C-alpha cells in the first residue's frame, strides 16, 4: 500500500515546477509576463502556504532585476 503524500509536499513540488517554467519563460524574453504569473501564484499561496509564497517572492525579486532575457544553465536565450 502506498502512503499518501502530504499536501505540503505536493504544493512544494508543483511550486518548484512552476518556478522552473517561469524562469524558462523569462529566459525567452518574457520576464514581465513571467513576473505577472509569479505574482498571481503568490497571491494564491500566501495565506495557506507561506513558505512556498516566500519562494515565489524570491523569484519575483530576481525577475524584476532582469528585463533582458535570462540565461539558464544549458539554455541560451535567443536575441
């Protein structure tokens, strides 16, 4: 029998995937759109999942400093 994964773990895993996707979006020149989506996700998480909201806050701070495409490891941004 498989034990259920706690909801907090699921939220953390989904938030990690979301942050990776938002960074990939920003790396392709859409940092502003990525920031808007991160802010929307933050508003969903802030009350019940404060730790995950804090992780999105860190991403938002990172994104606001980068208006040019962001280069990810193993990923070259296109001009």
